């Protein structure tokens, strides 16, 4: 894949994410009665409308590509050989969005085989766009970004995503350790946005424990952003993170080993 291809791909991601953000702002605090789908996940009319728009945009420019989205799933069968695979989350943090809270985003990632080649996370209310392509660095609103250098963990801001089926929720001592170890701990409820914040240096690490696995549309964009911003990604044991894995540590790199070691004490 040429550098020109990746530049153009990133530009399209940014443009389409911005269009998604405009749609989300029109729906914000106008979503009506709160409703849920499988797994008690919130869903709104906006989720489906935005994903449908994104699928139209992708099909018009990349007709041979394969799209997997949170709302419409994987409806196209197996991707053709050499086709890019798009992972689309029209609104990550839908419950926040439906309740009128500002921390939600659109997340888009493009994969070539198992390799994430381009990514974009757009936070509509802040008008912040995080984007990257493989080997080309990461950007916030077009300006280069890097992870923080804050250390040790006792001075770090940690974000967490602990689901009911995960080991953290089942182990009160481990959960308490992670409440006490960092300087501050946050739970935002929009993992794509939280990963983007790690990439930008606003947050120093994210620890996720999902029990039954993490959907790739939730994390693919954020993983590339952190990689291109100079951070580190692994599972809870420090091994390379595998797509769909339930355990995730994403950090600025310098507090990573402390986090893995802390988990290891209780596992």
C-alpha cells in the first residue's frame, strides 16, 4: 500500500467522522426514551442512522471493501482477497450519549488482514478528531501527538473498563488495588475515546477487563492511535494483545510494567 493511499484514507476517515459528529450533535439530547439491545447495551436512532451513512460513504469510494459495524453487523459475507475491512462504531459511549452526557465518539478503523492501517476517533461535542495511519504517526486535529511521560503509576491518571464478567469485578482486592495505585482513576464508559486520550497524553493508561472479549470496532482505532503515538499495548500478562481478547492494558509505556506487575500479584 502506497503512502498516498494511506494519506487519502486518513483524509476520508476524518471527513466521514466529522459528518458523523454533525449528525450526532443534531440528535444529542433529542434521543427520546432510553432503550436497550442485547446485553443491556443502550441504542438510539442515531446509532443506526450514522452507521448507515458511513456505509454509504465507504461503498461509494471503496466498493470492494468489507464493513463490520456495531449496529448492522457483518452482513456482506467473507471479504474479498485483498479487500480492506472496516470496523465501524457509529457512537461509542451510547449510554452517555442517550443520557445527555458529553463523553461519546465515533470510531473508525481500517484493517488490511490483521494489521490496522488507519484509524479515526471523533468526539463531536469537543470537536476533537484523533487520526493515524500505520507508520505515519498520530494526530489530534491535524497536529502530531504523543503519549505522556508521566511515571510512576502513583503519579498517573488511569482509566478503567471493568465489565461484570471480568476478573477485576470478581476480585475485590484487585479492584481495590487499582483504585488506590494511581494518582487518580476514571471510568468514562467510552473505550475508543479513552484510548484516544491515552494516545494524546491526557490519560496515562487504560486497563480493560471484558470477560467475554472486546469487540474490534470498540478498540481497533484506539489501538493504532496509541501505537503511532509511542505507547504500548498488551494483555494483562504483558503479552501482545490479540484481537478479540478480553484483557487489555494500553499505556504510555513507562507505567506499563507496573500495571502488569500489579495485576500479576492478584492473579
